[in-house]
C-alpha cells in the first residue's frame, strides 16, 4: 500500500478492511484468529457503527507469536511497550504500520475471563460465526460470546463520564438481539469461561443472576480485576510500591515521575501537545489518585495483617 493510498483511507473504511486483511493472512497461514469488538460488533447489532483508531483480534494463545510474525512479514512492527506497572497481566501486542491510519491489538486472552486462556479461546472458537467486512468473510464470536467481550471491556475500562451510558446501551442492544435461550447460554458461557462474577453487573442488568468464583486461582485473579475496575490507572504505581521492599521505593518513584520521552508521547500525549504539558497533565492526574489508592492499599495490608495475626479457634 502506498502512502498516497493510505492517506485516502478513513478510519471508518480502514477498520473493516484491516480485519479482512488479518483474516485472509491468518487463513492462508492456517492460524486461528477471531475479530473482536470494533466493526464486527456493529454488524452483529450490539453497537452502532463508529470510527476506530485500532482493530482487535484474538488469536489462539499458541498462535499469537506466529500471528505477530505473519503481520511483520507484510510491513507491521511492534509498538513501544509501556514500562508502567499493571494490575492485570499483559494481554495483547500492539502493531503499527506507517501506511495504515490505525493499529492492531493482537490478543492472546481477554481480561475478565478468569479461566485459562486456552480454554477461553476454545469456548469462543466453538461460538464463532462469519460476518462480512469490506466485502470479505471474517470469523468472529457470535452475539452471545461477543456481548460478554463487549461488556468486560466496558467494565474494565470504566470511565464514569461515558461508560455507564455505553454499558446501558449495550444492555439495551443485548436485550433486543438476544433471545431467552441466548441469555441462558450467556450465563452458561460466563460460567465456562470464568466470567460469571466479572460479568455480574451485565448479567444482572439483563435479569440473569451472576455466579460465584469456583476455579483454582480465580480468587487471586478476581482480586486483581476488582482493583483494576475500581482504581484509576495511575494508582497502579501505589500498588507496586506496596508490594515492593523499601529499598526499591526511590527507583520506583523516580520511574513513576519521569517516564521516557517516547512513553510520554505514545501513552500520555495529546495531539499537538508538548512533552512538558503532557508530563504535567499526567502528574496532576496521578497525584489526584494517590489518596484513594493509598487508602485502598492500607486497607488491604491491614486485612492481611489481621489474617496473619488472628487465627480463629
């Protein structure tokens, strides 16, 4: 693709076209990939069409490296990776191309599903369907599974000013497009993928009960999820301090305050914004989150201390 052609592709056109390209390449290389969110969600009737700055694909965990290599062979490259701490494990590789106006997020699992990534992908693969994007067939999860993915995304990235409304709209769309049988299958799907609790607000809004945590290791994963959805992103530095020895605090605080110029540009800069302005805005946002995060951390440590000291007889 030439730069002139890339300049004429809009975000509305680029997302379905790029999904079709990824699907075509994956099929040619016998790799299992599903289009998630984005234009496929709109085709399924769970969201209105909209422009997208990136596309999301979910690869079988064992295929992810091959999918990234496949895209690198046709001109894509890995984006800069953030060194900031996270409450949830890294779940995707971001890919960029100078000739496309949008990026690719290649996932090997999707946060909120607490079951093992392999098991989650197989459950999604069993519920795959085909949608037409840019005139080509593309594999994607069906309405039941895709409703779960969309809800987990909104619950994880919750921003009070927008996502309460977006979640409400998703509930309305799901209520209109999913049959009673589909809703029962949604509950079963949530149980199988370990998302019965993380999807609780969405299921309850649809008149279905949320489940309980039953899988091995799910309690620890759920605790990380709950921290993620209830805390500002900048508070992750506070949580990392709380889990690190005091001798590492100066190094961590220095890193938190002074990320590299590339990280500031990539993850915190606005269009046309100077580095200094982006740094100041990031620090202000971070300092606002400190009291809440510090209180949550203190409460967690106090609970752990009580459990160590007090043993019921």
